[in-house]
C-alpha cells in the first residue's frame, strides 16, 4: 500500500484535496463565472439510465460542424488527460522520446514515462511533441510554435492542448487557420464552462493525419469513454447559448483579473504577465512558500504551487470574484 500511496502522491493537481474543496479556491483554471447556465441545464436533463451511442455519431457531427471539419477527424475522449495517455501509448516505441514545453502540465511527461519513453524540452528526435497555448501555468503564447511545426519531421504528431484557448483574455494564437489543420487539437471545454467535475473532451486530427495512428487511437479507446453527462456538456458547448455566455464572461474575468493582479502586487508579490484568466506570481520569501500555502489552506484559501511545473517559489492563481480576493489578502496577512 505504501508504494501505491507514493505513486498517487507523485501527481500534483489543483482543486479539492483530501480535506475537501476550499472556500476560496484559486488553484484551478476553471471559469469563475460558471457554471454556464445552458450547459448546466443540459446536464440536469441528461438521461443517465442509458448508454450513449458507442460511436458518438451525433456528438461527433456536432463537434465537427462547430469546428468546420469532417466528423471522421473528431476523437471523443474521457478527458484531456485520458487522451494524453492514449496518444502517448499509441506512438510509444523503445528508446523513443517525447518533447514537452519547459513549463507544462505534468501529465504530458507522466504519460511518456509510463510508456518508458524519455522526456525532453529541447529540439531533437521525438515520437510526439506537445504544445499548449495559452500555456499552463504561465498563460502565455508558446514561443516559436510556428517554427517548431515547420521543422517537424513527417508523421511526428504535434498535439496542441487548447484547454485555455476559450479563456484567452488578450494576445493572439501563434498558428494561423491553415497551420491549425496540421496539428492535433485537444479540447476540454469543462474549464471554460466552469464544470471541471464533468469529465469529457475531444481531439481533432490533422487534415492529413497518419491513418495508422488514427487506427491505433481507436484500438486503444475504451468503450463508451464519455457518459451521458459528458455528452450533454459537449453538445451544449457547441450551442449559441453557451458560446454567448462564454463571450460575456470574458469581460467579467478581465475586470476580476486586473483587480486581483493589483491586489497581489500590493501584497509584495511579483505578478507575471499572462493572456488568460489565470496568472503566476512570486510571493516574497519563496523559501517559506510551502509553509505559507499550508497556513492559507487552513484558512480556506487554496493556491496552486508551481514547483511541479518547474517554477519553484511561484504560485498560480485563477481570477476569482472580489469576495475571494479579499479573503486571500486577509489570510495572507494573518499567515
């Protein structure tokens, strides 16, 4: 059991921990304006007594129409993390390597290592290349992404994690529409909808996708990876009501983010620039950070330690409403 506990402890995520959800949770990147009313209503009327269509025909058609692609290019996934594990297994070879950004979601490397592949963040031979834009934890553009795509050898897939693209508050994408058709696009709308507890995602294959890789991904997929509630959320995501709500929420998030960044700066934190509803900051006395975060958690305030991203001494904070921001300031001063 001790070994299993060690494996479980190796993964670090934001959100509720063993003590339950925090009253003031800045640690996830979910849209704090959520949940999206249209998506929530769809969940409430979903029928959990029946299996979904195992081929997800109607869902894939809706997602394809939403993105302007052929349905055959849409791969339904249990979550973004599930697809990360699946495509890593699909390309795995002995002595191969996977390229990940310097600061990135830990599951990219975790999935590669589970397949006994090396992980590096520099140019070099790779079986799979990961990118995320806007990135996590920094919420910034992926530097050199277009050049990286142009230099990619044939049949080496580049997966662009688009989790935070719908939550972009500033800046522009590094790839144009034609370049987006050359990469795998991984979408997990639950963050933008404020419904991270519903696990469902999808990937869009490149226009000239490797047919062998497509077949392998189908072989590795579990039956019914997405349940009825996940289907309902993804269908709602493609609707006008959800998209209009999302667009309106971005204005509120910009205002909250500006206030929160100013508050953190007033506490003496170094705030890093970002294009998203979240940002990283470096509190003073980073050597005390672990203890400070524990004391904040005792007061109901949770931040995301960025050490697992390779940014020791930094925290990541999603923009929340002023009532939560003020609770953070009070807790910090009392720590």
